[in-house]
């Protein structure tokens, strides 16, 4: 839909944008602190992506930039992850029900991140296997939410067999 | 819930991080992927909650300023939406689904977009309805999107208003006798049903069109002016419309043909029957014979079906000879000769009258109206009120048909479109036209003199006035009165 394609260029003066840019600056600081100086240019790229309305891509590139640092110490790591988290959180504040959405993101993202951290470093699971399992689990929850909404709007009934078009 | 391209891009990024993390053995990428997936899930949860709340808080109303309209006319359509929310709501757009038969003028489109802080909005636009029928404006489609452009959800509201689109009027119609306009409403009739009794309702002044049998002579003598006693039916009575749509009914200017005028009269009777819940049936007849018939019933579907039939009634362009052939064949089989009224000798007329009275069925050649009515079901022929809408192109056939109808039905009302009033070159020779009109009126009077038969002329008021202006002393209206 056009809603999805339209560019969501951000206003520099709005509080969510300020928060998001602050997160990008913090993440860039963490990258520069733990890695080479040229990662500062990555910060410019992340800021550009964020301002152009694609915060998800900014997070993805920030995460990729993080692995260029060989073995990041805890503080730069926390700075980068925290900064990227702020960038994501700023997006939720813009939604109409910002309090609920913000609370959910503040709760779910650190929780899942911690779970991934535990499974990878404590339980020594293979990254691909652990990542796939977590993402598939979240996808199932997402599908159930989708079904719930359709039933709530009387678009389908609880009898899934009669509503195969929406499966 | 529909996901957008932005959602799929986000999902692709998450998948890429997971795969990249696995291939490069970089757990940090997987952590990032899981964090993003969690963010996506949280956004979805917030959206689902927002839509559920919005469905309760949103009020969408559709309205039309008219419930009945004629084709080609405009009705104003209004789409209004309001959100009863304390704070902001998810942005939404509402699109009305206008029936295909309604044409929109260039201008505002039937949709509304409510931003997150907007409470209410409405749009009004004119719709022109092109096709006859009953229509319901379908429910509007509400599309809700989240603030980040990841999800959309559409749902439909309850159906909108109903509208009845009727065929266009032919303009003012003259229905009357001898040039005098019928002052009672077309379709109003005296209650003389077979079922139920009658109760006197009131005494009122006589108006042209009232049957003489209802004149209250005592009141007339007392008040020195003709008065009639109104009766109210204590039971419903069946009404059957006999609609002639043969070739000759196509005479007249386009859109103002005999048939168009008679259709308006028939529509008035239909409407009246529906109002009083009288059982209604109809027979339509063209040059080939009966084209459609329905026995009288008092159901909404029957009234609607009758209206559709009246609207769809048209002049057939071809003249199938099936009915004529059949009629002739039947006559030969019986070994009888059926001369038309014009060629009958007095002896034949007398004998045929006896035969008709005995109830034997006969088929007359080239008389589809008569043959069609004769072949109609018993419930149609025995209606309490029979309304015949035809023209005067075949007077003898009409006379026979009315005679036959009178034998079965309680009351017969005949609406005749005089051919002379539909001639396109009427004004070229007014004297001749007036003479033709006099001949027609003489014929109409003959029919009117039959017991329980009332005959009216139907035409354009202007044409009837023009005809009457052709009388020698130009005082015909007084003469005829």
C-alpha cells in the first residue's frame, strides 16, 4: 500500500527524532570506542538511514558494524546495543498508543535479547539454530495475533476449517 | 491483517541477520535479529489492540437524502465518520462502495481519511441513478494503518441506506373523461370487493370520475349540489393489471408514447395496491399473446415484481405470429367462424353474445388482447378489480375484452390512450383530429355505459387541450360536460 511505500522523513525537532538521534550518537560512540575510528562514518550512515525513515535498516547496519569490532568489551557493546534500542524505541513513541507500544518494546526487546544472549553464550547453542528457533517462535505468536484480530473483527470465525482463505 | 512491503523488508533484514550470524558464526547478529523480531511483535500487538479499540469507538454512517428516485435524477449521498476516543487513534480511511448503477459527478470522491487526532469528518456528493431497481448502498470499507506503516487492516461496516429507483415520469398525464381531468387520484378506487363488507365513511362533493351509483341523492337534494357517499372496504380486494404493449402502443414522441403514459397509470395502481395491501397481479400482452402473468397475491415480492415488470415493459420490435396462428388453428379445429365485431351482422352479434354467456371459450383471430385475457388463469380473470391499459387501435377487440372481463371481474376500469392524441402531426388538421377524438370519446362512452365498467382516456394534457380546441365552437368542454 502507499502507506508502506511513502517516505517517512523525520522532523528534527520532534522528541521521538531527538531520542532516536541520541540513540544513534550513543551507538556510534560505542562503535568508535571499541573499534577503529572510521566506524565514525558508519555513524553518519546510520543517522542518515534513521532520518530518512528507515530506522530498521539503521539498526541492521549498526549490528553489522558491531561485528567488525573483533572482541568488543562490555561497555562499548552496551553502548551500541542501548543506542540502537533507543532508535527502535523512538519509533514506537510516534504511534498513537505510544504508552502501550513503548512499554511493550521496552519489555519485549531486552527480554528476547537477553534470551538470545543466554542461549548463545551460556548454553552455547549454534547461532543459526538458536536464531531460527526464536524467530520461528515469534512468527507463530505473530500469526496467532493475526487470527485473533480477524476473529475480533468478525472477518473469520473461530472455526479455522471454514476460513481457509485467511489462513 | 495485511502486512505491507515495509513489514516484509523488516522480516528480510531479520532473516538476513540470522543467516549471516549462522554463516559468519557471529552471535551478535542473531541477537540483533531477535531484538528486531521482538520489536516487530510488539508493534503488531500494539496495532491489534489499537484496531480492536477503534472498531468500538468508530461510527460510520451513510445516508441518502431520498429513498425513492427516478432514473437520471440526483440524490445526495453523505458519508460521515466519527471516532469517540479520549486520545489519538490509529489513522484510518473509509471508502464507500457506491453501487455501479449510480454515477458520480466529477468532484469529491466518496472516501474519508481521518488522521490520528481527527475526531469526525463527512463528505456529501450527488449521485445520479441510471438503472431502475431497488438498491442498497453496501457497507463502507474501513482501512486502518499503524503509525509506522507495517500493518493495515480492512473491515466492512453495516450496509448503508436503501433506495428505490423508478422509471422516469412522462410528465403531466391527463387521465379523464371527455377532456375533463379525473380529479380523484389515479389508482384510488371504490371499495367493492367480494370479500368483506362495506361501511359508509363520509359524504363528500361529487368529482368527475365518481361512479353515479355512489351519488347520495338525499344529500344532493338537501345541499343542492351533487354529493357522493364514500365507502370504506372492510376487506382487501384483488387487483389485476392488464397491460397491453403491442406495436401500436409505441405511437407518440420518444419518451411520451402511449405505453409510457399507460405505464405511469399502471404504476399508480401498483403503488395504491401496495399501500392498501390489496393482492396484486398482472397480465402483459403483446402482438404474439401473453408475455407474462402473475396471479394476485399480497406480498412485498409481488408488488416489487409488478413494478419491475411495468418498468421493463417495452414495445416488441418483431411480431411473432404464434398466438395468431394458434388462435386461427383453434378456430378451424372447432369448425367455427369468428368474425370480428366490425364485420358481424346483428344476428351474429346476438348469437355470439349467447355463446359467450354460456361460457364457451373462443379464440378470435388477430385479437391477442382478448385471447390472452381469455387464456389467463382463473384468479386473474375473476379479480375484484381489473385494470385494462390499452389503446383504441382495435375498438372491437377492446369491446370484446371488456365484455369478457366484465363477466368475470367485479369491476373493470379501462384506461385508453386515444391514437389521435399521439399523432405527431396532430396540429396540421385540427378539425379532422377533433372528429377522430369525438369518435374515440363516443367509443369510450359506450364502454363506460356498461355496468361496473369505467373507461378513461389517458394522454398528454397539452395534446388533449389542443384536440379540444379544434371543436367548431371551441366550447367542447362545456358540451361534453
